[in-house]
């Protein structure tokens, strides 16, 4: 993730420098248009980089979720056993209390 962040920051720095350079040209100049195209290309690179980062993060989230679900499934038999044991004990206590009367 850090590599994507650094790549985006470098592109932003380049855009800032190119924008400063725009002031050297008139809007009608060919060089002005060339600089605008370079800036647009950098924004395109940023969007591609952000998409790659998004894909990587989605994969990490999916894997983390799968691990969490797996742990929950592994604990399920133990949890069920505990709950059933608690309910049986409650029924026993209830039965014993009723039989005293």
C-alpha cells in the first residue's frame, strides 16, 4: 500500500511542477497544450495506481474476512456444546426446584 501512496505523491509533485511551468506559456501555444497533456497523463497514472491499490485492499479485506469466518466456524461446535450444557443445567435446576414442592 505504501508503494502506491508514494507513486501517487510523486505524480502529484510532477503535476505541481508542470502547473508552475504553465505560466511560462500562452494558452494558445503548442507547449502549453503539451504541458496540459502531460498533466492529464499523470492524472491518468494516479487513477490507475489508485485502482491497483483498491484491488489489493479488496483482496486483503476478503482474505481477512475469510479467516474470521473460518475461526467462527471452528468455534461453533464448542459454543453450541456450551449453550446446550447451560440449557440442560437450567432444565435440571428447574426440575429439581419443582419436585421439592
